[in-house]
C-alpha cells in the first residue's frame, strides 16, 4: 500500500469560498479536497486544515513517519512561522508550498516566505486549481524518485 500524500492547510482556509472571491475564488475547502482526490486517482491523501500553528507542526511530524510527500498552504504562517519551517526541514521527501493567490503580486508583507527555502517547489497564483495541479506534480515527483531509487 502506497504512503499517503499529506495536504495541510493553514489558518482561515476553512472559510474559503465565503469572502474575497476576487482573490480566492468561490470554491470551498471541501470542494478543493474533492478536486485533490480526483487528481490523486486513488492514491491515498490525508487532507487537513487547522487554525493552530502547533497542530500543523504536529501534522508535519506525523507526515515525517507516514507520508510520501507534503503539499502545504501555510496561509499567514507562511510569513511568520520559523517553527513550521523547522518541522518541514525534517521531512525527507518532496514538499510543495502552495498558495491560491500569487503572493508576489500582492503587498510587500506577502513576499517573504519562511517555507519557500525548504520547499521542493512553489505553486502560487493558479487559484484553487493549484491544488489538483500540485497533486499531479507530487505524483510525478514520487514516481520519478521511486523509479530512480
Ligand atoms: O493565496 C493563498 O493561498 C494564501 O496562502 C492565503 C492566505 C494569505 O495569508 C497568503 O498570503 C496567501 C490567507 C488565507 C485566508 O483565508 C481565506 C478565507 C476565506 C476566504 C478567502 C481566504
């Protein structure tokens, strides 16, 4: 049985689809999860959201033991959390940092990510379509490393 891909979502993303549709669209997080499961085509996924930093850190620790890859939208913790960065550094497999919006087109406070230096890849600005795109790219990366290994 393949190890799951962990998809972790940070603060406020449980409210996705309910405000600022011009930036974040109208798709809810439950719909995003369904898109991810479609893209995964049966590969197991663990899809979670938390507003608490410690919980996201605990899930990254769990992923170190359980997951083949991590896709993370740390939301506001992207710009504040050295603790999430340190936890991700310990993950041995591929990591995709994901943002719905293009954080680099936004105000200066959204430009300095603590997560990007420890991520394998960064996806930003594709809207919620970025999630299934990340899942497909993660599956490609995993199959390449499995074949190489
Ligand atoms: O674009 C992204 O995915 C972000 O990670 C979203 C964060 C923001 O702090 C980052 O700069 C970029 C904010 C998430 C706010 O959650 C929402 C809740 C309801 C409606 C829309 C967004």
